[in-house]
C-alpha cells in the first residue's frame, strides 16, 4: 500500500494539483453514481427489493443487499435496475479494496486491471443494453437515467484502472443520457448527481488538462453549478442522494480543501449509516485535516471496530486505519 510522505494530522502543504486534477480527467464522470435508499415517495416506482437492498448496502452488508438485487433481477429480468444495483454493490467492494493514503488523502486512486472486473463490466453493459432497448420502444426519462447510470458505473471502473480515453468516451455517453432525462423531466433529481460531478470535475482541471479535454471533445463544466446540482441531488434524489452527499464531501476535501464544510456535508451519512466504516474513515480524515486529533482518532477507532462482510475489504481497511492512526501521533 502506498503511504503519503506527509501526515494525515494536518492539511497538505504543497498539494499536487496538476497530478490530482489530471486524475479528475481519468475519473471525469467515473465517480458518479453509487446508489442510495430513498426517503420519500418514489417517482421511479422503486420496488421493495431495491429500497431494502440499498439500506443494507449502505449499512455495510453488500452480501445481504445483493440477495435483494438478484431477486429483483429474477422478478424483472428485462428491467435494468436490479443489474445497476448489483454493479453498484460490486463498486463499494472494489473501492474499499483499492483504498490507500496518497497525496496526504485517504481515497481509492488507481489500480491495475483485475479478473473480477469482467463481471462488473458485463453487468454494467447488460443494464445499459436493457435500458436502451426499452428506449427504442418508448422514450422515457427513467430509462435515460438508467442508461446514463450504467455507463457511469462502467466509466468509474475504467477510471480507476487509468484507462483515460475509454473513461472519457463512456462518461460523455452517460452525460448525454442524463441531459436527455432532464429534458424530458427537469424534476428528476437523480440525474443531477452525475451532471453535478461532471461540472465539478471538469472545472477543477488544470490548464493543461483543460487543453487536453478540448482536443478530446469533452464538454466544459462549471464547478459552482456542479455544487448546486449535487446539493439538489443529495436532498431530493431517490437513488443517488447518498452518492451525491458522499462525493460532494470528498471533493470539497480533495480539491478545495474546505475541510469544515466537507465534514458538515458528510456527518449525516455517519449518523444514518453508523455501521459503514468508509463513512467513519472519510470523516476522520477530515477531522485530522482540521487538527481535531482526538475526534479523528475516535472516528478511526469506530471504523476499526466495525465488522466488514467482505473478502477483500477488511485487510485493506485495517492497513489504512493503522497508518492513519499512526500519523496522528497521539499517545
């Protein structure tokens, strides 16, 4: 595991913006659509298996969540939602297994291609194909949303593998579906998650990366508009409210160093899903940046004490936690 040369107890003094923002190009639309359980009447007519599974997933039990998602696939084999949800559950596992401390930040930055990626990409492709097949029969905002989500789930993994051109192409296709979804239904709040992240990431690129974006034909963005879109999604979204909140908090930490604001955005997730160690981990890192060492240590220990029901995540999580706790230099 890569360790940062600086400690986590303070904010990075010389943040490598060019390298980090170049990685934004890789993850341009990739870090977008992890799914969250809704707390309001569903415009999307979400079945019980979806809402129950999402609650289990964000509570740290992906195996139990996948039981619901696969039941949904069996009951509605031609509908993309069950497959999208399972891809998302797979992403949480991949994300946790790729965690490391780099540039004085805890996150999943980059890893090589692995055999298990094939199943992930196949599920994403299937979800997109099912949504686009339904769009050929009858256009709807819902199916454009699901097609866009499938493409962005695929782009997320391609970005983690540093496949820049494939990530950009797939992400732009996903963006087009989301824009069409909002054209048909401007109140479809979940579409704002992917678009908000797109606007945010593209506007934070360095001048050189923006030049590369221009030659690659990637549309421009507006960071302030992206923040507004993410805020709307995290308060009104049915599928992506948790995702919008998680990534808005992480981006405010990574790219704007707004640690106080980032912690305030993330704290409701820790309160709602106290069994999820990843939320504790991110909040602890923000408190470390604010030099709240005791508070950070408490969150790191809370994450350390939780049971993670996954084959690969616990070992990596413990590695990162040990390194992060040591960096606080507490007695």
